[in-house]
């Protein structure tokens, strides 16, 4: 016998309560994990910086004056303290109301709205690519597209409004996905955001330390920032960079430079960078690894609840569709 819509709805409500309880438990697991991880990151960042300055580039470090060495050490302590404090609160940080994509859409809409218009309705208006808002993930300004807008002012106004509507819809979607912790889909999304922010935090911190080391001529300043970013973000460096064995949180690269002539072999240079990696931090710290395993095991429970919730929503939708069919059906 088919179950009633009310019975299925009650099952869904019970399941939502279970998911909400699981969300609270998962948040507590992340709190415990991030407390341990924050201290481990702080210690390992300082240790990796020490190894770069004393074991890998000792000559460069000794060239600094006593005051310069103190200033560098103070900067490293400052960065390590900042990242530790940030990590402790990472899973409590609310999603920004305006994502980079939304900001870009709004800026583009405003730019299009303010374009100078000619008298002819068929005039084409080309914007200089250098006037476009810089996209967050763009490598160079030249990679930004040139935009051509043809037509009368009303078309331009419609395009600007369309871009603003897309940005507004994205903002509303993000808000909806963030508030409902009784929905396992939203809980999984929240967890993904925490993990993404965690990796981004470690990457950004690595960049800050490497920048300080470069500014003090510890890491060779000739190494382009783009190469450093690629090395930090990737497991392996593609192209003309090759990863070699390294100490924890230190990445050693062999960089091939251009040949002096067609017949000569390419020059190679080994460069060492600081790169904080979650796997290496956890491997070095058993306490962090233990807390991570607790999260990993609990995530399996979240996935089971997710599958049950999907099945129950499907059952509810079918029951409602059947009721709607019966309500509209009549015999001739």
C-alpha cells in the first residue's frame, strides 16, 4: 500500500532533525581539528622558514644585517600568528555577501551602463581591454577579452540589467545554500567551502612568507611570481619546472632556463620555496591526523544521510505528482 504524503513528510522532517544534529557534531569536529591544526601550522611554518634560511640558503641569510634578520624573523612570527588565529575561526566565518563573480558582473554592468553613446543607433562601441575590471583569476591584463556592443541605447541598458540580474540571482542562491543545515546537500556544500578556504589560507600564507623571503633576497628574486603561484597550487609543476624531493612544507624545483644557443643544453637552477601542504602538516603532527580521521569517518555518515534524503525527496515528489494527477483526472 502506498504511503500517504503526510507520512512521507513526517519522515522528511525526522530526517532533517537528524541532519541538523549531524551538522552540529560536524562543526564541533572541525572546531577541534582547526584548533589543533592552527598550532601545528604555526610551528611548521616557522620550522620550514628556519630551514630555508639556515640549511638551504645560509649564505643569503648571513648577508643580511642583524637588524634585517630580526625584521625578517618578526615578519615570519607575525604571519604565523595571523594564520593560526584565522584557522581557529575558519569554519565560523560567514560567506562573503558578494563573491568575486558577482563583483565582476556588477562592475561590468556599471561600465556598460556608463559607456558614451553616439548619435547613430547602429554605432558600435568598443571598450579598451585595459578599462575592463581586472578578473581575480586573470594572469595578465592582456588575457581579458575585448567587448563590442552594437545597437541602440536600449539594448545596452538591457544588457547591463541582465548582468545585474545574474549577479543578484547568484547572491540569492549562495544565501539559500548557506543557511539550511537541516539539508544534507547544504551541509556538504558547507564542508566543501571550509576545505576550500582551508587550502586557500595555506596557499596565501605560503605566498606571504615567500614574498618576505624574496624581499630579503633569501629566495632568488629572479623567480617570477607566476612560477611561485603555480608551484604552490599544484602537486606537480608542469612545463619547464620539475618537482624533486623536499623536506616537509618545502618545495624544491629544478627550473630549466632558455638555451644560450640551439646547440647548447638548457641551464638549470634549483629553487626552494615554502609551501604549506595539509597532507604534510597532518603527517608530521599525529594529533592533527587523528582529528582529520574523525572528520573523514563522520563524512561517511553525512553521505549516507544525503542518499536517504534524496530518496525521501524523490518519494515525496512522486506522491505529490500522483495526488495531482488524481485531482485533475475525470472519467468521460
